[in-house]
C-alpha cells in the first residue's frame, strides 16, 4: 500500500477451515493444475500437500524452458471463484524471474519518472530497470531524449543521479596524462556543470581531456586517445536511443523499441499505456497540476509481485494491518473496476479520527494499478505514485513520489504530518510483504485461493501476467 492510505490485502490469515479448501479439492474446473500434473521441481501438489516435493533450499532453475513450463501452472480461464493463485514458483524461482524481465519489463511502456525531472533543457535523470541502465534528458532544444546509459567504449555506466548537464562525460577513461602536480588543487569528486573536474584557477591552464563525451542528443562528441584507430565511424558510436514519451505528469520508456524515438502524441501513448481508463484518471485529478514534494525509496525482501498483490487485495488487509488508516476509510464502500491493463480501486473516506485525517484524505480515494508495476494513489490534495522495481527473485525496490496541491506546497506542517502517516503505512506493508515472501518459500505452501468479492484486481493482474508470459 503505498499511500497514505493504501489498501493491501494478501490473506495472511487464510483459515483453511473455510469452504474454499473443500471447494478446490472437488473442483472439476480446476484440476489442481500444474501442481499435481506437472510436478515442477519445487512445487507441491496442493495447498495441503506440498511437503514431498518442496525443497527447503532455494530452487535451482537452470533453463528458461523450465520457467516457461511454470507459466501454465496458473490457469487464467478459471473464474476467480474457483481459481487457485499462481504457485510459489512464480515468486521464488530465479529463472521464472528472468523470464518475467524479458517478457514483462522489456516490453511496452514502463513508467520511469515524472516530468518535473526533465522540465527544462539540459535536465536529466538516470535509472535502472532490471538490467537496463537508462538516462532521460532534454537536449539543448528542449526535446525529450532517452538512451541506454552505457558508454560505447568499454560499457561503463555513463551518467549518474539527476540534475543538469550540457553533455555526458564518461567517468572511466579520462585522459589525465598531464605532469604530476599539474592537477594539484583539483577538487576530487567535484565536477562543474559539464561534468569536468572543478579545478582551481591556477590549474586550468593544464590540458585535460575527459573521457568519451556525448551530446544530449546522443552523438559521440569526443573520444580521447584513439589515435591510430581504424574503421571507426564516430556516427556509429553514439548512445543507443530508447523510445520515451510523456503522459500527464509521468515519463515513460519503451525498452522494446530501440529505434530512433518517434515521440508519439500523449493521447496515443495514453491509449497504449492506460487504455480506456485514461479518461477515468483524467477525470479524477491524475494530471500535471500538482507539485512534486519528495521521493522516498524502500528496498523490500520480497518478489516484486508480492508488493503488487498486497496492493491489489481490495482493502482486504486494511482493517487488520493498517488500523490507523482503516479508521479514516469507509471500507464498505470499497469497489474495484478493471480496464485493459489497469485496475482502479476506490473507497470513500469517512470523517476519520481527526479533522487532519479528513484534510489529508479528502472525501474519496482512488488507487490505480497500471500493469505491471506502477500505482497511482489520488486522495484529497495528494497524489503519490509507487514504482515497483524488481531487483531479484526475492527483492524489490519501491519508489514513492509524492505530489500535493499547489495551494499546500508551503504548508510544511501539513506535509510533514501527512508523510509521517504514509511512512507508517509503508512500514506496516513492508512487514507484511516480507512475511509473505518467507511463507511462499516455506514447504507448507504451494498455492492459495482468492477472496472473490475483494481480490478481483489481484486476479486480473495474474491473468495479465500469464498472458504476457505465455505470449
Ligand atoms: S568506458 Fe567510457 S571512456 Fe572508456
């Protein structure tokens, strides 16, 4: 749950005495899919009988073919009332994770940042999605650009962090072959706006060549000490482009398309990214009118999907795990609507315990999940986004960006208290997610069931994932 009031229910307290268990065992529509039929390595049969096949050590996947065989261990055609959740292998198998990177994260539009990060010419920010290092910038003409953030010489990551640059200078092979002492006075680690070391006045007379240098439009501008090189065409050694686009306040990348970016219109990108939910988000204040407040990052010891599942449980866990948050929500009003690759959960906000709660949450909260890993939470004067980055099969990073109505930008007390409430919810969710990951790795668990009235968005997510992985 990402927000100052995000829902996040994974049934941690699933009571096996409930009817769902007996329903599964007699379900003709759901022959204990894969678990019983394929017996994947470390998968067990059913929710009750995993022990014989389950290893206590991490799964030793070896091939992508094996990973592909795990995809059909979830059957998206089975209605949620009868369906089993994806098996533990989807959350614990390193090779399955590799398949996900290839099929899910390296395809289609992925949210990577917000427009204020590249508001003016020469603004840039960097990031990493799975194994892809990227840099997004505005060139001198104000055109949005994005590239693989990798030097074409020997592959060093080129730029880091964010800020302003007139060019990107590789930090690896600078030519500092100047007389010893001539650099005396250089301020180690400090660079000026162009990325060159900051030198005192007396040292600036010294000849100094930086590493390979690229313009903001990707061209290789300078390659030091390559005298004698043959068959080298400078035009062939620019930064490799990525397709970049903007929708509303968000910056998107498409890692699949490595041709020269076309910069499609916002509506076209919005249609591809959000489908028919675009109008709903527009109508509910998901736009560029809010001011960026701050970013917070959390590293969580769980598979990236555990965090997503938690977000998508229709508020199931909120009354138990987030009592403070629950007191401000009218949970009976919770509703979930599915669109092509988006699900939107809504909840009315009650009066809460204090006026401050009401000021912070407003009268309605909207939680949008954009497949595969981006969440937009809009409530009262706030919007926060949660970007879930996979770091490994049992580790992810979640980046929270907070935005507030312009009228409150200077209200430090309000902002501080709201962020404090949000932080509390995140800490509660991290505990839940890490506990689920450990449970998924336990021999006691193979697969679970859905609570059909509330976990529709989670089921939708798993079906989209299956479609994506099976394609
Ligand atoms: S790797 Fe960039 S200059 Fe050598």
